[in-house]
């Protein structure tokens, strides 16, 4: 009897055991489903929060850039040097891009042995020498710099006028070398003067902004003067415009340079009498 009861009890336990296992499995599946649903609900929230943090960071960076930009260009000296940089670089790029067309117009390569490559190499060599020589000059560029910008820009304009109207390929070559030499000289002075008023962290901002301004001006000039949808002028007329463009730059900066020198001399004269009238020190 006892054995019979033991067998019955064991069979009952075996019958209930699969049921308990199935309940446990169902409960585990419910827990897993709830966990997956929770992750699915939290996922978009995490993504949204990351997007908000990224947008805030980007906004802060843009505000900081704008603040640095305004602070940098609040200096009048830096602003004037940057204006020259943008305008002169625009005209320089236009000349570089289309000078080969002018040389072909003046002296077709079919009728003459051209030395365009040699002239480009020579102009780069002279330009590098000019940029290197600036380091050995002792000039107060803050006083004489803008007059130098105006005077040398005028010489470059004269070189362009000679290239345009003389009709001689050798004159074109010489005028081009002079023009490029003067530009490399002046852009080195401009970089030095601008960098002197900046911290190192703002070099890229100001230099990039100046080059961007030059590209905007170049795009406008190309669309109006060169492009067929604009005026579509011939190459000689184009270089007449470029020469006049540099002459305008020369006049503006020459006048400002003379004003700066006159103001500096006047302030020195006003200061010197007060120094002379001071009583001597008595010991």
C-alpha cells in the first residue's frame, strides 16, 4: 500500500511539474516583452536628447564664431588691411586665370615660340624672394603700410595697362612678373600686419573670411565680365577693367596712407612742445 501511494504521489508531482515550467516560461516571456517595449520607448527619447544636445552645441559654436568675428573686425586697421586683401586677391586671381588668353591674343603660339611656363616660374621665384625679403626690412608698417599698399598696387596697375595696350609679348611678360612680384610682396605685409593684431586661435577665422570675401568678389566679376550670360567681354577689355580695378585700389589706399602719415606727424608735433616745456629735474 505504501508503495502504491508513493507511486501515485510521484505521478501527480510529475504531472504538475510541466505546468509549473510552462507558467515560468510564460512569465519570463512577458518580462522580456516588457523590457523590449521599454527599450523601444526609451530609444527615441535618447535619440531626441542627443539631437537637442548636438543642436545646442552647434548653436553655441556659431555664436562664439560670430562674437570672435565681430571682435576681430572691430579694429579699423585690421578691417582696412582685410579689405585690401579681399579686393587684391580677387583681382590677382582674375589676372592669373586669364593671362594665358591675353598672351595668346597678343602673340599666337602658332607663330611664335612661347615662354609662358618660364615666365610663370620666374614670377614665382621673384615673388618668393620678395616675400622672404620682408623679414629683413625694418619699416613701421602700421604707419607706412597702407601707403605702400596704395603705391605698389598702382605700380601693379601700370604693369597691367602695359600688358593690355602695348601689344608686345615681351612687355606682357615683364609686366606680369612685376605685377606678381608686387602682389606677393604686399600680401606678405598684409598677412603680417593682420596676424600681429590677432591671437593664434583666430588666424584661421580671419584669413578664411578674407579669402571667402575674395572668392565672392571674384564670382561676381566673373559672372558680369567674363561669362556669356553677363557682358561676355573680349580679353583686352577684361584686362582694361582689371587694370582700372587695381588703380581704384591704389587711389583709395594711397589717400588713406597719406592721411595716416599726416595724422601721425601732427600728433608728434603736438606732443613734442609739451615735452620741451617741461621743467628740468632739480636734484
